[in-house]
């Protein structure tokens, strides 16, 4: 913990903090709060749907684990978002602020509709839209965008296949077991949900850390890209607070509309999701927890039988995923037109 604090120490301020920078930081933390508010469903839906734990107790336990996640597993994802998507000369306050406004707007729209879309996709799409409008296509780092795109595209496939295979293994090992085995799966979810929450905190909150650090660097508050300890604490706290309050519309979608989730489904989906999300966090790949968990739930249900899953719901979610990047890019471009003349 001490070593991490030293690595992430705050660099001496290079210029005074402006009101616009304060607005930017508040907007970033607001986006982080919405991220936790929406994505709480990704972590707790299967636990609540399988009646392994009560809703409020689960949300509070998960929020505490999410807060601890970034302190335990480092800030690799923050570096990817902050340094490898947009060129340094285009990483200005107006660009990043426009991206945040666009991503937050899309999050609110999909939350209202009860559709679990990707905050990661929305943020990346927003960065691309604002940067391209302000500085041209060369403002996007193709190498970094490829890395981010690969993480976002491969992670749901890994969730789907991992959930399918792990469920097959669990069903084989539990063959012939009495219904009392459900008690074991219910108790096991108390540990698997903690693992998923830690992995989510290590990945989800870091997107905001990277964004805030981009702003501090653009405002010359920092002289190099290093995530300050207070940024880690503030981002982890905002996403944990959002999770503690919870997004019940999406919890209902993930927890009941795919199929009737039993303890074995919850346990298997959580293990699969935690492995994929934490693995990506350690490698510095920002992933959509929404995509990973949704895909894992689909994979787990498909392992029993394909007809078990309500594929119409999955189709609607897929459409939302496909729309997220272009819509967020368009919203960010429009937002950039409104804020580009605002100087620090």
C-alpha cells in the first residue's frame, strides 16, 4: 500500500487550479458515480436473483470491495485510457470534458430504458468523437485504440465461452447431487461476488482515474502522467457510492429477463466474470463489465440448453452495444462544439 502511494504521489502543481478544471473533475467523478450506479447490476444481479444474499447487504458489501480494488491491483487501465487512446496534443480539457458529457448522457439514456450498455464503449467513443472533431483523425492513436478495441471485443466472447465451459464442468462434477447442493452454491456466492467486485473496482474505476489524470496533465497541474493517490481514492469512492445506491432497472434485466437464475448459475457466472475482468485489469485492458457479465450469464444458461435463454432480450442488448460507440462519438462532437472555446 505504501509503495503504491509512493508511485502515485502527487506531482507539485505547475499552475493554479482553474474553475474549469474543478468543473471537469466534478464531471469526471459524476460519470464515475453513474458508472457504479448502473454497473452495480453487473455484480449483484445474479446474487440477488438466486436469493443467495439480500439486496441491500449485497450492494454495501460490493461497494466496499470495489473501493479496495484499485489499491490492490494497480492503475494499468488508467494508463491505457489516459495515454494510449488520444494523442497528447489533443488531450485537452475541452476534448475530455466533451467525452465525459457524452458518455454520461448515454449512460443516463440507457439506464432509463433499463438496457445494460457499456460505459467503457461510451467513454472511448466520446474521446474519439471529440478528438477527431477538434484535431482531426490523426489525433487518435491507432495502436492504443486497437488495444482498447481488442479488450472490449474479446472480453464478452471470453465471458460467453468461459461461462459455457465452466457450467458444463460444474454440471458434470455435480451430477447426481441432491438439491441440497444449492446451499453450497449460495454460500459460495458470498466469496465469488467479492472477487467480482474487487476485479470491477480494479478495472471500472480506473477509467475515471485515467480521464482525471489527462485533465490534470492538460492543465499543467501535473508534469507527467502519474495517477495521484487522491485521484485513486476519489474515483474509487465515487464508483463505490454509485454501487451502494444501485441501479435497480438494470438489476431486473440481468437478474431475471434472460432466464430464471438459480444459485449454480450465479456462482458460475460470477467466477467466469471475475477471471475475465481481473485478467484484463492486470494487463491494462479496459473492458465492459456489462458485456462480460451479460455474456457469462448467456453462456451459463446455454450450457444447460439453448432454448433456456430468452435471446430476444440478448438481441436488444447487442443492438445497444453496437450503437454505443457511434452515438457517444456524435454526442461528444456536439458537446465539443459547445465547450471548445472555453479556455483554462
